[in-house]
C-alpha cells in the first residue's frame, strides 16, 4: 500500500484558499497525481486543502471523502513570553531543544507547555483517525507496526496540512512530532510518500521513500513557495517570526 500525504498549495490564510501561485502549484500537482491509479482520496475540511484537491479530483472525475481530523492540527499552546496563544510547531530552537522529553515519541505531549492544553488529546484524535483509515484499507495497528489483514498495493491520497502531516508521520514512524515539526519543511503542494514493507507474512511497517517532494513544480518551471520556511541567516530580510 502507498500512502501519499499532500500539503495544500501556497495559502491565502485570510480567505482560507490559495494564492494565485498556489493555484498554479495545484494545477501542476494535478498533472502529476492524475497519472496515478488512486484507490481513494481523502481531504481536510479546510478550504486551502480542498481547493488544492479540487483540480486533481476534477481532472480525474473523482471525489474525496472529507475527514475532520485531517484539518490543520488545532491545539494552541500559550507563549510564555507574550501570554498569547500560538501553534505548537513554531517554537524557538533554544527553547524546545533543551527539553529531552520533546525528543520522545510518547513523552513529548507530557511536557507542561503541551500538557496544560489539549495538544495530547488532539494528537490522539489524529492517531486514532489515521489508524481507522488504514484499517479500512486492510492494515490494523498492532503494537508499533501494522497487521496486514488485506495486503494490497493500493495508492491512497490525503490532502491536508504540514502540522497534521508531521503528527501522522510521527505516529507511523515512531518519532516525536515536535522533532519533525521543527526539523522538517514541507513546501506547499509537496508530496510525501510512504509504502508498506512486508518482510514477513502479515506484518507491515510504513517506510517513507520521499518527504516533501516538489518535483512537479520543477518540471513545470515553478519555483517553490517560501511558506513554512524562515530566514536562512539572521541578517537576511526573510521571515524571522
């Protein structure tokens, strides 16, 4: 089984849709995905993900099932400096990296900053939603791997968001999402591919063959959007916060 996790195109967050560039990215993405044999499409309920999916679905004459847990990871934490809410995947390196529990696949949600909010509950909701989806496609979670009840080579596509993508990957790969949130960068319209590896009969593990692939943009002569990135050097005029 192949699992393709796609981040939405360059976003216009004010209207929860795509920028002009984002629509171009979605078009190039549709040319890539429409060449595949896809068993099922799933999408976030948010506009920017659904708009990204719409061009692929229209081109293929298909529909996607909307899953509430595929929306962007909604679990704000309190910023200790400002006292205001902020997303949990945008912490400064000198603050989160000194806390060992953030590197643990289970203990990360027990750090006071996370435990004081509903981050853990939201993560479990994503874990359960993903496991239920995989079970519908023949793979039942057992310990930290999956029991292949109906082994197959189907391709399943999920249109969603960076924050929730890392939570899913953390669950599948046994890695703290905090590490993935801050150590990975999935550009808009990028495709992450995981394929089951069944080296013993009935036992499957999802192995990531590519993360954040944007080859469809390069093929179409479109440069990647800057969204999800920060300044390469402090003295640059690129995004700092």
